[in-house]
C-alpha cells in the first residue's frame, strides 16, 4: 500500500528535496508551506505520516504536533532546532522520531520507512488518493468527508483496494463479497460497482476489464489526480 505523507516545511528548497526524494521512492506526498496550511491538510485526513518543521509561520510546529497526535497521525520532526532539550520536548510530546537539519537524504528515508513500518503494521487504515478506509471502524472518507456505503459496497471496495491495479474476475469479486457461489448473474455486482464509482467519483479509477471483471487502477499517471 502506498503511504501518503504530508510535508510541512516553509523552506521551499528543503521541502522540494524531501518531496522529490519521497516521490521517487513511491510515496504520495503533499506540501504545506506554513502551519495553518498544514493544519488544514491534517483536518482533511487521509495521511499516514507528517514530516514537520518546528519553526513555521502562522502556527508553530509544536502546536501542529499536538494536533497531529490528537488525530493519531504519526509525526517525524525535521528541524534545525537540534539541542537536546528540543529533541526531548518533541519526543515527549509524541513525535515518533526527530531528525536534525542538515540531514542526509538517506537517513530521512530510513527514518520514514522505520516509522511507517511500525505504525502501518498496527493500522487497519487503507488510503488511495483522497479516499481513506478504516477497516476496523468500517468507515470510508473522501477528502475528509464520510462516504456512506452499504455493507456489500464496503466489502467490495475493500477487496478492490487490497488488490489495486489487479484485474479481478467477476466470479472472484462476487464469491469474496457475497460469500456464495457465482452462477454467472452479473447484475448485482455491476450495480454495486456503479454505486461505488458514483459515490467516490471513481468512474475513471474502477475500470471494466473486458470479459474478465474489474480493476481498481492506481497506476502512475492513470485516472484522476
């Protein structure tokens, strides 16, 4: 599953370097240039990690860290404030790691991988684009707004998200979601697919595969941004 990372950094050269590097490693990244913009993105939800500077305009990093922790969003502080007391304060406030500037890009990647490996293993949250599914709570959000799905729509979406970019047969989808033998009748499954496309605005994402079934397409450059 592709992790979604929020980068809150007011130095454009540093944020650009982090963005390009993480993007090249397959992460989906969003940039925020000040604390207020960062807070807006956190409120929208759908992130697996935030990389957070401390000396930010509008809202400082410590305040933003408190907000991130209140919504259980893992955070790595990336700051020039490298004194021992700064690191202690950040970690005691709930940061998952603390990286001092200047840093080696390889160390940034290693720390991101470490935190995500630890936090995502414990998570039942799936994120693709601006859609986030909490499997334990059985909720789905798009752009931070809850999308109301039926039981079968939820189970169908979960199956598609767990198998993104894979062509799944109608028989597999039907038997996985409805838990009964597939006898060739397609109307029930096709109707549920249409409902998901409309509710999530995923007409271009949930693709029909001729004579096979469906594929949730999140390949690079595909569908809507």
